[in-house]
């Protein structure tokens, strides 16, 4: 069923659709098809993903709430950070070596299939769940 | 149609009361509404207007930080949420009365007081708390008559956190940078006529303990027409320590050292400097004994290492001539109701993960819970934590949800009999529109109303149009 949805998406959309997996604070995974050129903050907002408090300053580099953790192979290929992003990221909870602010990362085709994690602040005892959504 | 007032207490879901309409209150409400589709949340705020320090604390030239107001507005407009402004909890209604009307009460009322320096001369004219100075330029009604005298060349700020840097930046920023913001018109005019040219930002300990964050320091370094005036002696040994520092502290320290080395444009008219290892011991009066003319600082040395570095006196003193002294050593929570436990030493409500000590059904979030430090995101995470704990208690049966609670219906009736003129969110929106309108005519983002009576008048106009 997912491959049928995938081909329907590719045929019917004008912008390139990229598959991105988001894992939220509780370990819940959401898989969404996003348009090339959107930032990851745009994606979270548009797709109404369940990530509490994401993007408080609405993408203006005045907070660190859109902090996302990337796979190393993806992180290494991202555009380098400007000082202002590093300044904000330095305040983020659970900072890692592959952390970026979602509002500064624009989706590109080569990111197809990547997984991004929201830093875990509280360990959820319920374990992981998967929610696959194709749009 | 009365918006913001919900229907009768026919719902059997949990009713939660939140005391305080700033970031802690709104983020706690947000999380509760999301986690329980049957929960109703009522926010009570002392001022007629919402948003707390987002409105009265965040600097006028940081409008992006205020974007959170949009998400708070959505929360206030949620059908299961209602905002009640101009309600002074502790005076107009007691905590016990709220606890009777609701299944749970969350204290999110922040820190409206400030730590005092505790030194002679602190009460002389010319000495202000940063809380009051910031309140003055941000239009907090109780600070509208502050009238700080800005006719002196040197200002000394005690404390080196982000609030101290905000104050320094507002004192030295070119007026062009401020004139389109939501800074109050009287502050803008006072700053336009200001003679302050030199601002020293003084801390007890050393460069590695500075409490501000890099964004605010960078803004000082980049401030037009100003140069940095640091003491190289304060930075002895710092270069060697850099390599062992975690990235955030390392970058912050490197930026300071760059400012020490480069200084800035010699032709700049204004200057700012960080001064370390200095604690205030006395405010010195001028010859006429009538106002502050200087500050006496004690020189410290550092003992200990890592997180537990502390300042110890050396016995040496230093006097600095200055006409404006701003103490920025911390906000402070105050007890608002004798029924609520309060720790006067730490100035917080004693709690375990947001559950108020020995008081079932009472919770806290934000600065009143953890102390007055951190940015909005810190408070956001903390509020989410308290909300989760509250929800857990509901689900574990620690709160008796089988009892019907009247919620806002009972409290608003009580407030009406006491002559309290509440401001509902839709009425705040009218005040908001008026502020934006006045701002527009001055070329500014908004012109804040400074007077509670004026705010209530605008609210009344709204009522009379519809009824």
C-alpha cells in the first residue's frame, strides 16, 4: 500500500517529494512526504507533527526549540552553520555532535529516507510506536 | 457574543486553574489541553494584559523572541481555555478559594521582585534594580514614573547576565535602532536625550563564570558607534583554559577575548566594558549627599574550581564615579498567599518535580518553581514537565476527578461580588489593537498603554459596543 501511495504522490505533485522520518521526544515515529525547498520547521508545522513546543520563535534564530539530531552521514552533508545558528544551538538541551536547528535546514532530494530525532527530555516508559503517514 | 467565557459547568472533565499569564502559565496550559481532551484550563493574571515577561522583560529590539505570543494567543483562544486578567490572586481571591473551585491549581506567577544588593546607599536616587529599569522601557505600569536621570556619563551595572547586557545595550544603542520597536515613547525620548556614554558591566567572579549568553555578547560587540573597553588583567590565564571548555563556554570566552584584543573603533563615541572580580560594597553619595555619585567595589579572588568557583574578598577596594547604577543580580519570587508553602531562602515554592510540598492538588511551573534563571525555552520545558506530572496524578487517581468542580463560574461570580473588573482575552485583543494603532501613528510596532485605568477603559468601550 505504501508504494502505491508513493507513486501517486510522485505523479500528482509538481515539487519533488522527499520521505523524512521524525522521531519525537517519546520515541514516536512519524513518516511524512515533504516538498523539496521547505525547512524542517515548515514541515513540522504544516504536517502538524506531535512535537511539543517546536519552533517557538517561528524560525528567527531566537530560540533552540527546533533542535533536531541528524544521522552522521546526513549531518556531514548539510550546509555549514552561520554563527547565529551555533549561538542558539549552544543553548539547546541535549546537544549532540550532529545537532542542527530545524529552521535552518532546507529539505533536498538527497535527504530522502533520512531520520531526524527530537532530543529526548523525558524517557517515556511506554516504548516506541510508529505512526506512518503519507501525504 | 461573549467570547472567552465558556458555558455552564456541564462538562465532567478536570478543571485546572493556572495562576500567572506569562510563558510558564501558557505553556503549562498548552500541554494540559493537548494531553486531556476533557480538561478545561483557566488562567488568572494580575495585570489586565497577558504574557508576563515576554511583554515586560524581553528587550524591545528582540521582537523575534516575542513570536511566542502567537502560540500563547492560540492557547488563550482554545475553546477549553479562558484567560482572566486584572485578577490579583492572594488579594482578590485566595488560593484556598481556587483550590475549592478546581481539581488542581498550578502556580506559574514567576518572580516579580528583585534581589537587593544589601549595601549602604542602595536607596539613593540614581540606583535602580534592572527589573524596574527594564519595566520602565517596556511599559510596565508600576514603573511608568521611574524617570531615571540619564544625564551622567558613566553607568555601572552590577551583574553580567542577559538582563544586564540588555540594559547596557538599550543604554548605548543608537536611537535609530530603537525608534521603530515597542519601546515606550517616554523611554525613547529619554534615551534620545541621554548623556550616558560609558557603561561598565560588573561581575563578582571571572570571565569563565559570566552568566550571559553569546548572542547578547555578540550584540554588544557589534553595537554601532561603540567600542569595548576591557581590562586585559582580568583575562590572565584564560587563553590556556580555553581548550578544555565545552563548546558553548569556549565560544563565549573566545568572543570576549577577541573584544579584549580588538577593542573596536577608537573614534566611537560610546564604550562598554566588562569588569570582573568586583563586588559592590557601598553606593557613594555626591557632595550634596542627595544622590548616587559613585560605587565602591571590593576586589575578589577566585577559590575552588569548576562549577564551585567562588569569589573571596582580598580587602582591596576600588571606587568608580558614576551617576546611574543598575543592580541586575536576579529577579526574586514573592509569597502571594499564606496558604502556600514558601522557601524564603531560595525564594521559590518548595516542590518535588512541580508538586508543591505537602499540598495535594497544588503544583508550580516556571521561575516560581525553579528560581529566576533561564530563557523562554527553559521555562517551556519546565512547564511541560509540570503538566506531565499533573496529568500523571490525574491518571493515577491522586486527584479526585469524580467530584464536580465549578471552576471559572464560581470564581468569576465571587470576583464580581468583590468588584473586581476582569479582563477577558477578547478584551485584551481590543487593548492590543489600540496599542498597535497608536504605535502605527508613531512609526512603531506598538505604543503600550501604561495605565491600568486606561486599559480598563478600552475594555469597557468594547463591552459597551456589544451590549
